[in-house]
C-alpha cells in the first residue's frame, strides 16, 4: 500500500513539474498507466 501511495505522489509531482502542454499530460498519464500495468503483472 505504501508503494502505491509513493507511486501516486511521484506521479503527481512529475505531472505538475514535467508537462506544459495537453500533449505532455497525455504522455505522462500513458507512462503512469504503463508503470501500473507492469507493477500489476509482477505481482
């Protein structure tokens, strides 16, 4: 549970600092989704 919370916090920080356009937001959301999918597959 702590890992999920940490990942979510990291995602929010990256989202706020890394994307200046709508396209950037879409790419960040897609990358976050891929990270979550990979984490789910490993379990």
